[in-house]
């Protein structure tokens, strides 16, 4: 029995260190190179090459090294009988919510206007008011709900949207009610998982349903947004600004106009951080449950993709 990590170098090294501390007796393979792929029963993956898992004929568990699983489930060579799990970590929600709060507060307190004033050595006291925000969280799953609750607790007007109805301390909408949801807001925080249904969701079609200029914060996946439509919406003031952590192509190409657009803030896909120690514990616990014939932790639905 062997575990394997198939991921880019930086997360691989971090996960390897914690795995070897927590499970020193379990053989760990790094990467795809092995003469005995039949020995591998559990793989921990992040953006693995397509078809890469075909060689492991005795897999019992696939664990995504992040909250998203689209990189696994979009590969049609992954057998549907193998459980796929994702990391669900309170510390990950802590990172994500802090990022969203930072993006919201910078917008609400006109931070970027004051930054520009500083560059001009201009004392801009009393020139910019606090903005009256109506914040819509599109995707109130584990991560989105944590941010929505914290924003609500801070006193902001918050509106939630998810595929299924949820009990929340703020107005919440579900499937079939997205037009009503969009009509209520002037900040849109996108935390949806990537699925075929959310591909290209942040597009001209959706932006045209907004009632007033809206500030966009996207921390989900790059494939959820249509960047040419975001740029057009910014230029026509349908969007008042955008804070983007994810992109259609990553790293973002140097020729992208998003880099220097005056209404856009960019970070390099760092909104939610994964903490390897807690994640490795989840992997080991889930694999132990499978060996006992039980359901693993945080298993995702192959059809829903979350």
C-alpha cells in the first residue's frame, strides 16, 4: 500500500513534509514516475495532467489538495466508483473570509482613491465617503457562507444565493431566483465551485441583470468568468470595479489588459490557502474510513462536482 502526491513543486514539498511527519510508516510516492503503479491506493492531487491517474489500477481514494475538485472530475478517465474528496478546513475558510473582507472594506472605504491621492501628495480629507454596500454572495457553500456570516455580523446588508434553499440570518435566494438576487446588490462576491453550469457565469448576460453599478470580487475559478465581458462592463460602468484572484489563464498573461486597468485589483490565486497538516490528517482519516467500509470525509458528488 502506497500513497502518492501529484501536484506542482511548492505544494508537493509542503504536503510531503507533513505527510512524512504524520505517517512515517506509509510509503509516499512523489509524481507519476513509478514501476509499480498498482501499489498506489490513495493519490493527493492538484492540477494533475489529464489521464494521469489511469495507470493506478488499485486506487481507493482521490483527494484534492484544495477546496476545488474540477481538475479531478473534468478528467473522464477517472472511474466514478472511486471516492473523490476535497479539503474542508476552518483555517481555509479563515483565509478566504479575510481576503473577501479585505476586498470589501478597501472598496467601501475608498482605499484606492486615497492611495492615488497619496501618490500625488494630495491631502484628500473628506473627499471620499463610505459607500453604502449591498453585498451579494453568489455561492453560499462552506467558504461563501463563512464570509457572508462575517459580513452580516459586521453590519453590512448581505444577500446570499445557492442552488438549494438555506436558512440564513440574511435574505437568501436559490435556484430560479438569481434575477431577484442580482437586483438587490451593488457588490457581487463570487464563491461558486466550478462546474459545467458555472462555466462562464460571470458574463455579459449576468451583468445585464444588475440594477446598479456593481463591484465584482471573484475568488472562485478563472473559468467562471469571461474576462472580455468584465472589461466591457467596467468600461461601460455596469461594473464599478473588480477585485480578481482567479483568471481564465494562469499565470495571467502579461498582455492582458486586466494588469493595468484603473478599476481592477489583481492577486495571483491566493485568496484561500491550504494548510497541509490539517489536510493530510483528513486524507489519512478518510482512507482509514474506506478501509473499514465507511464513507470518507468530505466526499464530493461526481455529478454535482461539489
